């Protein structure tokens, strides 16, 4: 039986309670809107008085929003790992899409405060997030140390955003453009301004097939498979166009970059297009968000061994940031034996969370290495 719904206009939320005779073991569901951001809270019948606040990943602008039940099979399996352990689970869809780090941090904190007002103060609160939500997990622990007890970052780009986007997204975009001129339609030579409309995966795949030597140089340099390139580059171009709009200009500058690893590097450096950054746009990325490693709480980070979207070598730098900040003992990084972005099963996520919880509860720091 579907839960009955009623509206509480004071905060614009919908509170769902299962009323059927057989629903006594079903979690309480509180779903609705806070400050323009859809949210969902589930509290198991045998709640352990602890809360998991979840941050989802990058959501391209104008993609369909989830249905009111947020019942995608993976989402259901994922949150069940926490509910069956007795934790309340709260998630927000953020009020804007795209690189919504600024808005997401506000929406997450608003949801945490709402949970406390409505359902009582948890004895412990944990941040958990995928991809961009992994960065948000680190950011929330850094910005709100008094609100959290620990965090689990899954496949997150934990380095400062301007570094991640420059070294991963921007570098691959300009390299692809140099090897396959015109395919990504980046705009006039002296200005980074992608033309309206997407570049399809089929267009990118056709370019790779037409220039096999250039394809080999690109895949070798970035250690990616040719079958991953069309999806990754099409997605990067979507993110790039959205970032330029959100930041109000181009935050990337490669005038002083010397590229290497492309075979004839001198010829490549003569060919690659050079851009000057807009200072205000660069400041936007720095503000949203530059990780520092300064935290008071444990952070466990888990990645797939081969991730075509989030380069784990880049994310390794968060360990360096933590060391510089004097929090090295509060950071552990692990990997799972899988290929693909965020290919971390709910079951492995649950086990990783168990280790994080034990770390917070009794101080038993997890060992780094493979997550099993």
C-alpha cells in the first residue's frame, strides 16, 4: 500500500506515514520542498538516533528531476544499506542543477537543521556523497565541523575545484580539440565559448575512427580506453559549457602551460589553443569549492580503481592537503576493484560506512587499501 500524503503548508513539505496494518515495520517518510529544493527523509522504525545526510553528484542542467518517490532502483538499494543499519537517511535534490556546490551546501545544511527541528537532534550525523557529492562531503566537514561526526566520500574530486577542472576537464578538452580540430566546437580561436547545443557521442566516436593515430595519442596520454572517450568527452563539454555560464566567463588559463606526453610535444604545443582566464570566473571556482584538508572529523574516501571521469591521481592530493593541515590521521583512502565512474556497489558502500562508524565510535582508524 502506498503511504498516505498530507501537506503542511508552513514549510511546504509533504509528510508520509504508512497507515496499513502491515506497515508497522516501514520507515517513516518525510518528503517535500525546503527553500525550493526537493528533499526526502526516511527514518526506520528502530532508529538508532543517528543521521546520514546524503549529497548526490553532478546533475546536468535541464535533465528531468526525480519523481516524488525518488525510487530509482539504485537509490532504493543505496539508502537501504543505511536504513537497515538503523540510521535515518536524508537527501536533497538541490534547488539548482549543474555545478551547484554553493547552492547544495546551503540546501544540505538547511535540511540538516530541518531534520533536527522536526525529528529531534541525532546523537551523531554523517555526511555521505557520490562524485560532486563526494567533494560536498569534504566541504561540509570543513565548513561545518560542529555539525558532523564523520564523512564517506565516494569517487569525489576532493582537490580544489579549480585544479580538478583545469587539470582533468579543461586539459582533456583542449587536447582533444588540438588532435581533432573543430569536433568539440569550442567557439572562436581567441575565446572559449562552446557553440550552443551538445556534441554527440557519435560525432566523437566518428572522429576517433577517422584519425586512429590521433586517437592513440589521446588515449595513451590520458590512460583511457577508446570506448570511454565519446561518453566522457561529450559529458565534459556539457560541464564546460555550464561552468562558463555559471561562473560568468572562462575560469581557465593555459597560456603558460607546456604540454607533454603527446608524441611530438613541440608540434602539439604550437597547435593547442591558448586561453586567458576571466579573474571573476576563476574566483567563482575557487570559492565553490577549494578544499583545505582542515577538518575535525574522520573522512573515508573510496574510489573505483579505474575511473574515466575522476582521476584518482588528482584526488590523491587530498591526502597531501590533509597532511599539510595536520589532519592526516583523520583521512583514509580506499579503492574497489572495478572500472567506471562510481562503480561502488551499495553493499561495499555499507561495509565502508561500517568502518567509518567504528572509527568515529571507538577510534579504530580503518586500514587504507582495497575496500572489501
